[in-house]
C-alpha cells in the first residue's frame, strides 16, 4: 500500500483524497502546515512513499499590490520550504514529491508572478534533491487548476503522459536538465 502525505487547503485535500484512496493509497492529511513537523515526527523516518503539497489556506493581506504580493510570497510561497524540510526525513528514497501551485487573486496576479512561483518551487525541488541522503526523489510541479484526478495520478506515479521522460528529467541537476531539455527541443524543431 502506498502511503501518501497530503498537505494543503482542506477543500483541495477533499477533492484529491478519493482519487488516492480509490487506488489503494493510505492517505495522511495535514490541512495546517504548522502541524506537519509533529505529524512527520510521529510517523517516523521513511514513513511516506509520496508527499503531495497542495496550495494552503491563505488570505492575502495588504493595502497595496506590493504589500499583497510580499505577504503572499513571505507567508505563502516561502512557507512551502519550511513544510518540506519537516517532511523530507519521513520520505522513502525515491519518493514522489508533487507540488501544486497556488495563485494570487486576479488583481495581484501576473504572468511574471506565475513564472516566479514556478521558479521558486523548482528551487525548492532542487534543494530537496540535495538534502535527500541518496539524492533520489521524483519531483513534479503542477499548475493551479490541474484536476484532482490528474493530481492524484501524478502523486501515485500512475500518470503516464510523458511520465518516463519527466521522471528522468526530475533526477538531473539543473545544468544536466537544461542540456537534456535543449537537446529535446532541437530534435523537435
């Protein structure tokens, strides 16, 4: 049985939970990121085969767009780092790590913001790979709005579209990943 740790907004967990359980996964839910260290400590080392980090409950605050974006990054996006630091010791070698990006309210969101959040999440993924004792994790970053079905399949490693290539690329350093990806792009063009 695959053990999956899921953190994030309760309503999002409720959408993904049935997908995971329908495929026989044991699901541990942590809606409040502040509870992750205690849950992982209680579970122990190498307790989870997969960690699914959904967007968290978060209320953007600030009187100006600059203040709202700052608050979103400082208390929202960067809080993913703290949560993942607590989770890593509880993951098995070669575990699946799936991030689902959140989104800012329309009045503060821009294409640059989406690219920045994805880039920060990729930095987090690379840091996680560096911190794993054997350096093995299968990491996927999914966009906001990805269906619960697809999120669940990816978290369990059952999503087949380009899965082998994605898994291979997720194991590479940034420099190697770039060479591989540019090589694929030149073949495709």
